C-alpha cells in the first residue's frame, strides 16, 4: 500500500431523518420512531440533529441502494 497516495475513502450520502422520510414516502415522525427503536442507524450530531447513511439505511430496510 502506498502511504503517499492512499485509496479514496468511500463516499456516504448522509441525510436527515426528514430527507429520509421524504425519500421513503413516510412521515418524519415515522423515521424518528424507527431511529429511536433502533430499526435504522444514525449519527446524533446534536440534541435534535441526526444524520443517516442513505444507502446503508435502504439496504437495512431491504430496499437496496439508490442509484
């Protein structure tokens, strides 16, 4: 492995719970509930700020990654 030119890190599409809800066609309250229940994983960045990896979340929900 070349330390001067490491391979690029994979890109992740991090979205809010509201954006995820819009993508799935459900209410933001539903995605918030799923996050609290542990059905979807996310990164809590503040008291009310959560971001989720869109592709990983869709895969976990059985919907496959987005093109």
